[in-house]
C-alpha cells in the first residue's frame, strides 16, 4: 500500500513540475524547464524507493551488464557488411526492375497495346 502511495505521489510531482512550467509563463525559460526537470527528478527518486522502482533499477543494471558482454564488430567488419548489403540492394533493385519491365511488356503484348 505504501508503494502505491509513493507512486501516486511521484505522478503528482511530475504533474506539479508541468503545472509549474505553465504557471511560470512570465519567467525565463530556463526557470520553467528547471521546474519540469526538478519535478521529474524528484518523482524519479521517489519512484526508485518503491519495490517496482528497485526492480526497474535491477533490470537496467542487468541490461547494462549484458550490453558489456556483447562482442561488437570491428570497423572493418561493419564496413564490409554494409557494402555487402548495399550491393545486394542494388542487384535486387535491378532484378526487380527487369522483372517489372518484362511483365509490363508481356501484358501490353497480350492486350494488344504494344507495338507490333
């Protein structure tokens, strides 16, 4: 129950930050944006104290750990793969253009609109 109250209060902090943005319409933009960011920061800190927030924090930490385990391709491998993809796309575009043109020519001949 306490966690639900904290989550509701966190949502209210976000809403208060947004309301402050509009309430301070005559003030400098940096102050208005600061109000929104302050509300978001306070809401985030409050949310992280809930069980759901702790689970989210653990999930993000595990995700970062998994990203560090990934073996990323080298620059050379990336450029080679990109070149292969571009070459394949060009060849496929040429092939589809030829198929489309031949089908168009065939259909024109079948319906009698093509040149004799």
